[in-house]
């Protein structure tokens, strides 16, 4: 998932659903896990091969390198400088033997590694027996395809390290890497638990541009409802973004609960000096959750507004058709009346004066046209006085 600002607005763009094959593969992967022994590690066939990124740092400096395909060299680099802290970032799960070696070298529990590889966990925190932490966060963004995309970030903490796992090569953590590269950075001065907090905080802060993009898209949908040329599939777009907002709320809600649980942990697991920052992070989670709730209400109101506006437009159409019908009813009656074929005489020269004598008047036709015009004018005047011809009614 690429770190990004909100994507450019595209109100006329039409989102496409996930391919059916991809959804079927996801369902099949979940079905295969049913009934497995707890702690069984499975890797998706399409998982990318892992890339290993190491950042060794202390107050004096920061060294970084990629050790993809050189895991033994990575271990040697870490063990050669035990006094320094480090952040090992594993991106991609496509090598199960390597994952098992990582689990063995860092003493990771099989159940937690199973949660890492499943990659569909909600945000949570767990504590090891030796007060190490296992945290799960969900990185989210509003993509250019106008849908919510989220990836799992798994974090393990140790006395002098932070180990992260993610299934994608791209993420939203570049801002944190840049902070580590800066001289006199607080990340270099503080313990590894502070880096774990910083990772959680960056992921949570990344929800704000995502929500801003969702909010802009909702405003564009609202403008589209009252536009002169409304899209035929506007309701479908509203319902899709409603699902995205509900999904975004499901991502933020566990983040808030996770941070609240961290604040309740003993100082041996999370030092009090770091909990101060988690309290600020908790405030951010509350604000993000409030935004998600607000967007959910807005999009629900937007769907109701669309249906109400559609009903009003239909009423306008029916009003026009009713007025047209009302105008032609008396005209049709008069024309139909004079269209009856009654004879003017009885065939023996005797006139029948009651059988439409107007048909044989020299000015009968012009007089009838004037009467018809006067009837139409009178009806329009009556409708105008009633306000039925106003488009605002």
C-alpha cells in the first residue's frame, strides 16, 4: 500500500468491484484454515517473496540496509552490535522456511505468527511472558479506484528491537524512517517501546488523509444529487461508499480499544514515560472514530436525500403530465363532440336544427378555435394562480 496524499477527485469515475477470482481465492483460503491445528503456519500461494530491511540506530547515528536473500548476514550484523537498537522490517510472506527461522531466532509464539500470516486480524495487543508486546494495526487508504484498501501491520517488541511484518512492499511508514535518519531524533534517544508507539501513531494518523478523501468524495456525491445532469448510477456509488465508511469504522474502532488496553498494561510492559504518548494517540483514535461515525451518518442521510430527490423529480414529471392531461381533457371532449356524424337534414329536404347547426355556419370553425384557445388560456391562468406551474413547488 503506497504512502500517499488523498487521491485526486474523480466524481465521474466508476469504481469496479474486486475481481470474482480474487474474492473466490480469499474465501477458499479462509475455508482451508477451518479445523487446522492452532499455530499451523500457512502462506498464500500468491504471497510475494519476503524482503528484509534493517535499520540499526543509536543516539550517534543510523545505519540501514536491505538483506533480502541474506538472512545470515542480517543476523551477523545485529549480533555484531548488541549495544545498538534496531528495527527489522519484513515485507512479504512468500518464504515459509524463512518465516520459521525468524520465529525461532526471535522466540515468537506460533499462534502469534499464525495471526501474522493470516493477515486479516483486527487491531489488538498481546503480552509475552517476558513483557514483550505483540501489536496488530490496520493501515488504510482511499485508493484512486475510490475504495478503502487496508493492510495488516504486525509489530513485535523486544528489549532492544522492533520487528514488523507486512504482506506488501509499500506502506505508509516512510515518514518514520525519515525521522530515524535525522540526527538528534527522539526515536534514537528513546527505548524500543517508543518506536512501537511511533509505528502505531503513524498508522493511526494516516487515517486522517484517508478520511479526508472519503469526506471529499461524499461531498462530490452530494453535489451530484443536485446537479443539472445527475448520473444514472449515482445511487450505486452512494451505496458503495457507504460500505467503505462502515469498513473504515470497523478499522478504527479496534484501534481505539487496542490503545486503551495498552494504557492498562503494567509499567514493566509499557513504561509510564511511553504511556504518556499513547494517551495522546488514544485522543487521535477517538477523533478518528468520531469522524467515521459522522461520515456514516452523512452517507446514510445522503442515500435518503437521493431517494427523496428522486421522488421529488418524479412528482415534477407527474405534475407536468397531469397539467397536460388536464388541458386536453376539455379540448378532447369538444373535438369529440363535434366529430359525431349527425345529419343536417332528414334526406327529404327537411332541416334538423338540433343536429349541430354550427357545422354549417360560415364562421363555425374559427369560432371553435377561439373557444378552444380561451379554454386553454383559462386553465393555464387557473393553474398559475394556484401555484401549480412553479418549479419550486
